[in-house]
C-alpha cells in the first residue's frame, strides 16, 4: 500500500490519495478560491467527492468537478437531492451517524455545528445540516474531516469511537472555531496530527497555524502546516 498523501488546494479544499490509490476530493472550491494556485483550478481527477455543507466556499465547483471527474459525490441527503436536480446521477446521499462503503472506504457522517445553505438563482436554498466525515482507509486507519464547525462536546465521542489519527480542523475563527478551540478539539479527538484549514483565505479569517502549534505541540500533537498547492505524505 502507498502512503496517504494530502494536497491542500487552499481554504477547505483537499485532494487525498489513499493507501489503496483512491483519490478523494473534499469541499471543492477552485476557480474563485483566492488561495488556490492558478495551475490547480481545473477539476482534478477524483474517485469520490465529499462535501461537508452547502456554503459556496465548499461547493462552488462541485457540479463542475463531479461532471468532469465522474466521481461519486457523498454528502447530506438534501444536498444530494439538489445535485440530482442539476442532473448529477452519481450521488450517495447519507445522514449523520450513518456509514457507507464507497470505493472500498468506510465513510461515516458526523455532526458539525454550523449552517448550510447555497445561493442558487438569487435564492438561499436549504442544503440540510452541515456535517463532518470520518473515513476508514484501506489500511484500517481513520481520518476525521470536520468541515466548518464550532467546537462541540461530541468530538470526544468521535475520538473514542473512531480513534482518528489525523484531524482536518478549521482554525480561521469568525465563521468556525479558531486555534484555541481547535487545540481543545485535538485533545478531545486524541489525534496525533492535525491539518489546519479554513484560514488565511480572507483577512477576516484571523486564526493561524502558528497559534495552533503553540498550543498543541507541547502536548505532542503535530501540526501539518501546508502551503496551498503543497502535498504531504
Ligand atoms: Ni461554511
Ligand atoms: Mn466555510
């Protein structure tokens, strides 16, 4: 099996290559994403696209990426229903607490504390509740992608129940938790590594990986700080 590789496309958009060689795209936002490198704004090859919630900064390029790649889209029921109305057939809707097998991976949808609506044709469309994902990889390790969320107590339960090794957590503050709450989340989840996301895209997202590092590195948790376009293995 290969090593898990993680490429950050800026904001909350990530492309992962799993140990079994599957390509997972999270929260696709490319063309208007100020931190996505110019050379990476084209829809990437993907087997599965996971969408945490309906905000534009997490799915403005979802329809394009799903069409171009033919990937299976995994998201909340209401969001998948909207995609179906856009003509996308390859969707696997789910809801919180449920799991499903997609491309040889076990995907569990978790809670997230946030909101979820998409502006389409000048209207705010309800996209179901926001969510996070726990993914059990081919080597049986698990990762947790929190989506946009506040800190919440059930992160403790996610940690105890799924024992993720890596957490993808928002740290920008204002619209999600900031570094201090993300540090607390790392402890509740019991992760060894954390990938900070949803920071640096706009001036109002003030949280930085440096602040997170200062809080978690003394506790033996590694912060995987990526630059947009950069890949870590
Ligand atoms: Ni959001
Ligand atoms: Mn967001």
